[in-house]
């Protein structure tokens, strides 16, 4: 038996190790290219039945969170009560980007579940999400007073990552 007859087995073992190591990585720790950069230019229309959309001007002059969500997104349903809790604390305003939804779906969803957002922009075509590098909902961006991205959270905001990461960063930005 020649050594090259083992090549398929060796290839399989190498690929299994490679993919096995990849499964150990936390997908929420993907570094964002936007950290310390200005928030991409957005000028999103309002959701149906609302007067105002969302633009960069709305995000200037105060620390804020921008949350990308969709009514089709099961993790967004899980995250929503936490966003409502954050809104009640009045520590930081939350702005929403309704990503790739059917007309009227976002308005109905927020009416049914409660509305944690100061303003919501409709990103029906997904262009703003592409500019933000969004890979899935929910994703949340922490912006400073100048509208620069200071942190990018991928996935559901939990009480733990609110207390341990987001809240301390928000307080630091508000006090600087």
C-alpha cells in the first residue's frame, strides 16, 4: 500500500480539525470594521403610519444605541423585553432599524409588543444593513455623541451583557 492512498483520509482529518476549531469560536465576538468610525450615512424612511424615519442627524449630540431588528427574527422576539427594560431606565435612547420587512409589519409588531425606540427607520431593501456590515438580526451599535461607533454587539442583548459590557461603556461615554 502506497502512502498516497492515505491522502483522502489525511485531508478529511485536517478539515475535521479545522472545522472543529471554528465551532469553538464565539460568533458574537466578530470584530466590526466600524469601531471608532463614523456611523455609515443613513436616511431611512419612516415605518408605515409613523411620521419620522431615521437619519444620522438623529444620532448626533448624545450617546445612543442603534438596534437592527426584523419581525421575522426569532431572536429579536427574545431580545425585545430587554430593550423595553432599557427604555424604561431612560439611561440611553434606542433607535431602531427595521430590516427587510414587509410593509406595515414593523409598525404592527411594535404596536403588539411595545415600542422601545425613539425613532425607527425602514430598511426594506437592506442597503443600510449592508453598509453596517450586519450579518443577522439582532445587532446593536453603541454610538458616542459624535455619532462614532464605539461598540458592536451581535446577537441578543441579555441582562448579563447589558450590566457587564454595554452599561459601563454607556456611562463612560456619557461622562467623557
